[in-house]
C-alpha cells in the first residue's frame, strides 16, 4: 500500500483524558494532511463513534458510525441507522489517552477487524496502561524502578504501616490512567486517606510510590523490532510536581529542556534504558518513556512508559524527535509506515495447523 492513504484518526474516548485527546488529535490531523487524507472519528464520553465531515477533528458532531469486528469488512465505517458505508479507511490512527483507548481495548477491536493501526498491540497497550503490570515487566527485565505498593482495596489497610514502609512524601495514583489525573502528592500521613479515595474514584487499583528526589527525564522511542531512541529531554515543572495543570494549563510555566543537559554517558544510558522499557512491554510503533535521574546518586530509574503519548506539536514526544532530526510531518509518516509494516508481518503468520 503506497501513496496517499485514508487515515481514520480516532480520538476523544471514555476517559478522564478525553480533553487531552482532543488536543492531540487536532495537531496530528494537521500534520497528516500533507501526505494523507484524514477521516476524523470522535469517540464521545459515552463511547459513541461519530464520523465527522471535514478533515479537522471537532469536539462534537458528525454521523454516528460503527466498525464491524470482521476481516471481510476491511475496516468499513458504517452508519448506525442503516449500516450504509460512510468511510473506507486504509489505516486507523488511535490518539486515545487512558482507559478504553490506550489500554488494549480499541487495539483488540482493530485486531478483530484485521486492519492496520498505529501503535502498540493489545498486550503491550494493556500492560503499559496498568502500572502494576508495567512495573512487574520492568522488574522482570532487570530495569531499576522506585519502591511502590499496589492496593486493590482499602479494606484491612494499615495506612501507618504503608507510610512506615515507603516514607513521606509519597505519591498516590490510579493504576490505569495518565496525564496525572487523580494523582496526589502526600506529605502528611493524614492526607493519605483522601488521596486513596481520589485514586479509587478513577480505578479499581491504586499505586502508592515512594517520592524520589530526581530530575524528570523523558525519551521518545520509535520503531517495531529495532526501536530507536531520541535525545533525552528534561521536564522542569512549575509546580511541586508535574501534575495535570502543570502539563496543560494555559498559564503553565513548566519548562521543557530539549535536549536535557546531561553528560554524554548519562544521555546514552537514558536512551538505552528507554529502549529497554519499550522492549520489556513488547511495544511497537512509538512510545514515550519517563525516567528519573536520582540527584544524590545519578542513578537512572524507569518511572513509566506511555504507548500513546501526548501528540500536540509542542508535546515532548514530537519535540524530542524534532531535536533528533525528525520533523513532525515526517514523524507521522514514519508511524504510518511502521503500522503498515507491523500489519504485514501479522498477516503473514499462520492461522491454521495441518
């Protein structure tokens, strides 16, 4: 498949990161239009799919559509009312952050439909979204992570024992969410209970992490079987930690240092660690890996991997690749080609036994 493609840009979603997805989609659509035709597909907050008329993603509106999870449909988007075909995408580009988008669910639908799509597959997406599974895979791969505990309930939880084990301050976050939604920095033992309540409002599991005195380093990764790492960048938050407002508020003074001011050996170590994290969860296509560089020891630790990172033109993922020599529109085109290559590999796998 070559030349201009019809790319279904799927965005929005049933997630606390719905608004972030809208921003990413607007930027991705603009970048894709130079080489491909864009079909914006909004998933609303209730999970409904809407095919929009123009090439620019909108926050609402469009024709209600559905995708049949069958290979013989070839990815057709059909109108919900009468099943008429309204779109025939060549490829799907999910720009969905958080649950029901970044967690393997839509990837599973696209696999059943046997259509090419940008980014990681079902297992990698699910593992990278679930911070418990993600950290377990990092540890299994021999990558260094900070001290943490996973909670499935507050029943029988001894908060004093948890504080004694991990110390203060500590961070409490939902296990399956991103963009710092539902995250609290706990500096006093009495604040732990409300922080856990907030995390459990968003997810059935909560992650409690020891705070680390560290610089926040991020590396973008691109590729399938042979991934490449960008130059590292550094986040310097304008608040006590890199929370939602620090990332997205209009008045945010957070600084992105690109490239990060690191010794060459540390920079190379960060790039190797990012590729190690990418491989540990079996990611493909692209991801952003967030690292900690401990101030007192200069030790690098993996914090997390994001298989669908923020993708506005000023987001860290594309900015890091731009600094590494890959401009925004070329980066998007490479993602499309990686998706087609991965789909071709999977199509060649045997599905019967004789």
